[in-house]
C-alpha cells in the first residue's frame, strides 16, 4: 500500500501498517488502536504537511504510557550515574 493510500485509510479511521515505505500510521494507531487521533487532528495532519513532524512527535509522546516515561527517566539516571561513577538508586 502506498503512503498516500495509508493516509487516506487512516483519516477514515482505518489505520493499517506497514505501507510501501515500511512506515506506521502517524499516530501509531495501526499498532495500538486506542492511540487513534480524533478525526479533526487526522484531517489537519493531511492538510498541513509542514506540521507533520511536530504532530507525529506529539503522537509518539502520547503513545508512551506513564510507566514507560518513568522507566525512561530512571534508565537515563542510571546511565548518568554510571558515567559519573556514582551508585544508581
């Protein structure tokens, strides 16, 4: 499926992946259905190509659960402590 066809289906609420470029949908709802953006945001994504990267980063941030975010912060602290020779907590 072409990226254009994938976007067309996604806007209609039918997220599918991967496309011919081996890409997920902009909000990753093809992999996790509950992440599907509201229709107005999907339409805006298609209508405003200059803002697509920003909108995809926002969708990616929303896709991370609070548990994932905490794990990332803790993992970062452990790496920083290891570099500094400090014990991790």
